[in-house]
C-alpha cells in the first residue's frame, strides 16, 4: 500500500516549525530529510524514524516496525498529533543522523 499525499501533507504541517524539512518520493512512499539528513520516512501512512539513541530515549512507547519487507526496522513515531513533541524529537535526532553521502562524478 502506498502512502497518501494527504498524510504527507499532515506530517509536513506537523513539522512546519522546523526549517529545512524536505522530502523525496520513492516507490509510493516518502523519504524525509531535516537539514539535508534523512531522519525517517512515511511508509503505508505511518511515520517511521531512524532508530538512533536519542529517538529511542525520547519516544514514550518504543515500537519497531518494518517500512517494507526486507528493510531494517525503524521506530514508529508514537504521537504525530503533538506538533511540538514531534518537532523536538526530530531536532534532537539531528546530531546522530548520518551526513549525506557525497555524490560521485
């Protein structure tokens, strides 16, 4: 099942207090970036986050889910309705997120 543009719009609105949130569509799903670093994605209308230490420590209810078959487990964002909580969670994850790989020429 692909994710809907409506759910993407909802999540982007919830993250609107953060600067430099971007996304890229990929095979019916959406990869999410904060200041150029991938922090998670939208898969089957679920917000899944990279399982970095700061996210695990700050989620109220840690649940691991697969974005798609054969992928590594990610964290299910537990409270997408709380805009301030969601923005602070993404903000604290930033330093642990891998820097983008340089593109080969």
